[in-house]
């Protein structure tokens, strides 16, 4: 069954795909773009382009395509396991990989790789997120723990909820945070204007705690060790930006697109370096570390060389 839409005069200047996403918010923009490519979107009866700029008054006919299966599937993908036992799997997530399926991402995720390697995982998170107790952003690399069965999942979830799990990150930021150690306590909420961002500027929001320590000064940059007591969306990124020190490469939160005399960094400089938790079945402490990702290490070394006095 098709959906008939009409562009209003106020829609003039909008891209077709953005217009469709505004009018049909139940569907992701990437899915709508796919339908445009499949010729499921007709503009005044003609084939359309996602980048078409509306003038107002256009008649748009959308024929929705079939939705993807709402269950994660196994895929043979690279997977670096740092630790495993009968309860958990701890992996070294590379940058550029989404943890689980979501809008626009139904294959090529960490969950797909885990299912191929290990078969079954805990079911607490549902069919799309088997085993997933916590997440890392797509462009954040580093250590992540996965539950193999439901009892382990419940134990880990309780530890995260009670802030027993120690999470340590390494970040490279612009400027010199002062003091050199500090705690950022600012509630985090969704930015009402730019929905892809989070913000600390609203009174309402979820409580969030980020501790930082400067471990190295590198010219106009600072390398930080970070502990987080909470796990809010984009927490480290938005907190560091809120004190005027955005993470290198994180243009969404105010970092410059380029760093003087340095090659472009293809992602932001944030790495989950260590995770410590209690074994769900034994109660003993498990600590797993991930060395700084190779792309970040290489970029950091170039920054150090550039900062050395001649």
C-alpha cells in the first residue's frame, strides 16, 4: 500500500530524503534512501533522487519495501577476543563497527560476528541485542564485555547499574584542561535542535559523572585518562566538549575538522582501554585491558614528533 504525500511551500529547499524522514519518522533516513534507489519513491510520477531539492507542491508517492527480519543473524566477520570463560566474552571492538543492529545497520555488526563465533548468547537484551550489556559508539574502539547466558547478563547489568564496573578510557583532546585532574558532573539529555547530539545545556537530563586526569601534554593537545561512573550516550564526548576541550576528530562536538600540520584522523580519538568487573559465577575480579588502537597510536606518535622542540 502506497503513502501519498504533498510538499508544502514551507518545504521548499529541503532535500527529498530529509523531507521523507520528517514526514515518515517511523522509518530511518537510510531506509528511505534505499527505497528511493529501489524506485519505491515517485516524484510527480517520475523516478526521484535522494538529493532532489523540493520546490513545494510536488506530489510524492512512497511504496514501502519489506522490513528486515527483527532478529540478529550470524555472519563470519573478524573478531578479536581478549578474554572468555563460561560466563562472559570480552572483545576488542575496532572503530567503525556498530555493536548491534539498529536504524540503518542490520549486518556487519559486532553481534553478527559474536553469533557466528559462539552460537548462542544471553537473551535478556532481545533478539536484536543478544549478549549486549553495554555499548561503545561506532567510532570508539576498545574493550567490551558480552554475556554468554541470562544469569551472567543479569549479574553484569546489576554491576553496571550499581557502578561497580570500572571503565577506563584514553582520549586526546584540544587544549589543556585545568586543573589537570577533575570531575565533570553535568546531566545529559538529547539536544532538542540537533537530534544526533547530546547536550549538558538543559536543566533536565540524566545524571552523569566523568573523571579525567591529564597524563601527557602534547603541544596544544592533552592526552587524558578517563573514568566514568555512569554510561550515558556520548557521555565522555559531550562532557569534555562542555568544558571547552573536545576530543580530537569529534567534529559533532566542536572539534576542528583538521589539526595543524597533522594528517586527518578518520574518527575521533577515544579508546576504551580497561574494564574491571566481578565474575558472575565465581565472584572474583576480572580485569581486561586493550592496547591503544594502531591508528590512534600512529597518529599520537606523529603528534609527539611535531611537538618536540627542534
